[in-house]
C-alpha cells in the first residue's frame, strides 16, 4: 500500500474539527470543510478517500504534538 501523504492545510482543518468536537462545539461548516478537503486530497493523489481520512485522524488524534 502506498504511503498516505497529508498536507498542512488538511491537518490544520482536522485539528480545528477535533478541538471543536472535544468542546462539544463542532459546527457543520467545520465538518464539511474537513470532508471536502479529504475528498479533494484523495482525488488529487489517486488514493482511497477512506484511507486518507483514516490516516488524517490517526495523525491528529493519536500522535503526540
């Protein structure tokens, strides 16, 4: 399997969404922006959208800052 490469913009969007989620304040706009960015990244790199999202969540939620 090819390595999933994420860009800084995508990581920052997911960090914002994760922070909002932790505060119980996730907005539709933030969630939609993340989903659109994940879809665009997957299309641009020719990779599976699910795999891109899974790697993004792993990097943001399970990696030490």
